[in-house]
C-alpha cells in the first residue's frame, strides 16, 4: 500500500480524521502542525493545501483536503472495515446525503450562527435557515442509535466530532437527541484513543 500521511493540528477539525483513523485501525505517518506558530500557513504546508487548513492527507501521490472528502476517501480505501456503505448498498445514498449535508448546510449555518450573521435571502442561502437545519439533524438522530440507524459509519465520525465541539462551545443546543447521540459516540473506544493521542500531541508542542 502507498504511504499514507495525515497532516494534523491538535484541537482542530482535524480531530475527526484522527478519530476515523482510529476507527479504521490504520497506522499512518503524522505531520503535526502548530496553529499557534502558524505552521499551517507556511509555504511548505500551503503546497499541500493552498487554503492553509487542516486536516489533509497524502496517499502516495494523491493529496486530499476537506474533512468530508478525507472521510469518504479513507472509508472507501478500507472497505473491509465497514465504515462506508458500498455503491450498491441502499444506505449509500443516505450516507452521501448526510456527509454532504454536513459541509453544505450544517457548517455554514453554524458559522453564521456563531458570528450572529443573517444567512441572507433564502434563494441565496446554501442552507435556508438554522432552525430547519437543526430540526433535520435532530429528526435523523432521534431514530438512532446512529445517523443511518443501526449501522455506524464514517458519517458518524464527522457528525459526532462536529456536534461535540459545537455543543461544547454552546453554538448548538444539546437537545435530548443530540446529547444521547454524543453519549454513545463518546463511549466508543476509538474516541478515547483519539482524545489521548490528540492531548499527547498538543502537550509535545513547545
């Protein structure tokens, strides 16, 4: 298998990739960047991601940025781990829907909410309105235990890590459905391993 490298900064959105790699049980090289020292804005890292964002991965000659794209790529790269429904699986469509919904609707809605910005006219907004976005999420989670029902997938890694930090910072309300979901997510062994690794990496930074 080609070399796999994870470009990571502790306590950032890159944590989702760290969790996913733990769920997959995949070893990789890890290049740790200091946000405080702005290493993510260095010319060297901008050659990986011109936007200077983490996470990113490099697999052989392929560079993948954007956490949802990374999650889709890694879950498909290791199909035997069962974290991505196959193309012929009826769950593949809902899986892709909730992956893209996170990036296209949830993140823009949350950022506007955090910055107390109006989303703009409905015809121009990528998500419509915040309350409708969150109602859609809560309704999906209520069926539980995971985003796609009984099956845990890479989509839960994206949503679990995102809802964890957004509720922690009080951007998103921890409704009963979200709180129960986060409780299940936090209990996964991969989550505990990723948290320990992230804390250790942060402690090593000068």
